[in-house]
């Protein structure tokens, strides 16, 4: 597996995790039985956003090196 494939997979995983978290938060937001669950779900948002940024940086650098 090349660096590009590795970092693309890392970016894909990070984006998937973030997307799942956002979807769960949205579901909780509109569920009257769980008023604080959306907030609790989003506690991990900052860390997951950092994961996306790091994976994007690695992927971008790998693509640039290939050119």
C-alpha cells in the first residue's frame, strides 16, 4: 500500500467517524427524551475535527510528493 492509499484511508476513516458523530448529535437534538445527549455527543467533535485535519494534511503532503 502506498503512502497516498494509506493516508486516503486514514482521511476516509476520520471523515466517517466525524459524520457519524454529527448524525448522532442531530438525531438526539430532535429527540425530546434526550435534551443533553446532543451536547454530550459533540464533546468528541473537536478531537475528531483535529483527526480530520491531521489526516488531510498527511494525504495532501503525500499527493504533493508524488507530483
